[in-house]
C-alpha cells in the first residue's frame, strides 16, 4: 500500500467522492479533552458564499442523552470553528481500502438562520428517514471544506460515481431502490456478472433455475428495440389518454429508460428444464413456480447491483410484447421476456414509496 494521495486528490475531487455517499465520520476537537469522532449522515449543499459547497449535519434531539449544546462535537465546533468529515471503504479485501477526508471552517447554524431551511430540505431529500424528525427546531453543524484528500490502497483514484454501500443485509435490503433516471456513464462488466451469479443462487423449482439473462450493452440495439416496442406503447397509451402529445412524451420517456442507462438487462423465463406433467393443474403450477422463482432471482440480482454501488430499475414492459422482443433481438424462441432491469449510476436519489407496517402484512399468525 502506498501512502501517497491518489491522483485527482484535492478539494474538488474529494467533494465529488463525499457528496453521493451516505455515511461518514465527523471529527472535531478543541473544547473537550478528547477529540470527538462520531458516525454521521450529511448532505452537501451549495455554499451561501458562492465559494464551493458546504456540508450540513443535523443535530436533532431524538435519542440523545444530553442536550445538543452539551454534545462534544457542538462544543468543539463552537470552540475551534473547524471540523473534518471522513468517508471510507472498509473491506477485508485490502486492495479496495480507501478513504477521503475534507476539512475546513465550521459553525453552528441556528434554527431560522439563513440557509437552515435549505439544509433541512437537502437532508430530507437525501434521507427519507428524516421526514419524521423534528429538524426545524434544532441547530445544524455546517462545514465549509477548504481542504480535501483521498487515499486508496490500489493507488487508483477513488471512483466518485460508485457510492460505497453498507455490507450488512438489513441495510442492503432497505437501501435497494428502484431508480428510473440514470447517468450514461459505463459500469464495470464484473458488476453485471456478479449480479447474475447472485441471481443463480435464488431458490427455484426442483433447482431448475428457470431464468436466463440477456445483457444489452449496445445502445444501437436498444434504440432499435425501443423503436420496435413503440408501436405497442402507443397502442396501449392510446387506451389511457386521447392526448397525442402526452402519448409521444411517454413513448419518448420509455425510449430514454431503455437507451440511457449503461446497461439494460432482460430477464426471461426459461421452461426448457421444467418438469412435465400429464395433468393441466400440475403443468400450470410448474409454470407458476418458475415465474415465482423469477422474482427471487430478480431480487438477488437487484441486491447485488445495489451492494456494488450501482442502481437498477424494474420495467414490466417485456410482459406486453415478449414475441416482439425475441424477434427484434434474434433470441432463442424458448426465452420468454419478463422484465427489463436498467442498470447504472443513479442520476439522483429516487423518491421511495412508504412501507406498510409489518403488522399489516401479517394476515394471520396462528
Ligand atoms: C413485477 C414488478 C414490475 C414493475 N414494473 C415497473 C415498471 O414497469 N416501471 C417502474 O417504474 N417500476 C416498476 N416496478 C418497480 C416498482 O414500482 C417499485 O419496486 C415500487 O414502487 C417500490 O419502490 P422501490 O423499488 O424503490 O422500493 C416494478 C416492480 C415489480 C416487482
């Protein structure tokens, strides 16, 4: 491991790494005997003084054993007027260890002060969990970084696009989200292979693994596919809306969703290894089981993509024109297209849909 800062270090590169990530460590010292280092969530917002970006960290009272003004980090910031934020990649694969830290003048932003409301909006936008927290009546820590530094064990610049994701199951399950707007940047082939490998570990009827994946990297092929599918889209949209402009807008939107992401993955049902039964009931159940198993494979795929710092969406469009897709892509006719997964780097954090209380989901516990 070299101890050199990687190429591209410096404030702008460091902030590009820090901004999309979700967890960091806030380090302060000054008023208290010991330095204070606390895990935190944060948002990056444009600076009020037009000199770059600022970092804001909430200090809501929830679950705090001392009033916010007695917290070591608040006392330190008030005493020293400076703070540091560090993000890091911690993994047993030491070749992938990396950290980035930014530091600079810091202060406490009081409720009602200029920028307080915008900071809360940015925090809530990034972390839907904050929707139910009373941030309005609590101060915030605001850092104006003027130094940034990155380090990676490999010596490669830390990829600012790949958001480092937590590795515990609960965080991955809750963090996975359906992304509908992507940046066009390419994604590593390995991440797609890892996701398809993860899909392969899903439960399946008799272990038949009745799913096949088609990886569509070529944007030309996807544009052709979108063109072929647009007839179906127009016909279906005409049933919902009489407004031709609205129909064209939505067709264009669907086309973008197929073409813009780095990769589009098509999930197909494959019944070539399905068990054959003489009676229609068991034959139908076998096909249903394969479809259920597609959901399990899809979830493994999506969780792996998310854990790798990428995002994916789910589009049911193939269900409405499977033969057209097989024909346009020249696929084996035994493949039954079921879903598209656009994969890439999220253009922005999507809005999440609220979840039902588990009590509502348990129909009976007998
Ligand atoms: C079978 C299935 C089909 C879906 N089809 C679409 C779709 O066509 N377009 C879309 O935007 N999202 C689609 N979704 C994604 C859901 O809208 C999304 O999972 C849901 O709103 C929950 O949001 P989350 O995935 O961010 O947690 C589909 C999800 C499933 C399971």
